[in-house]
């Protein structure tokens, strides 16, 4: 489950970066970035290590 959260967070950060530099998509891209940051923080706080 931790790997899945990390993968989703990475995909969302990449999507945010593409959206930020390629076109203006309004607040949706920034919401995705916040969700990605929350997923990463949740993984760090839970203390689970990737295998």
C-alpha cells in the first residue's frame, strides 16, 4: 500500500509540473499537488519502509 501511495504522489507531482509549465489549468493542478504532498507526508508519518 505504501508503494502505491508513493507512486500516486509521484504521478501527481509530475502532472502538476506539466500543468504548471505547459498550460494554465486553474486550481485543479494545485489541488493535485496538495493531494500528492499529503500522500507523501502520510507515508513519512506512518514510517513504512518500501521493500
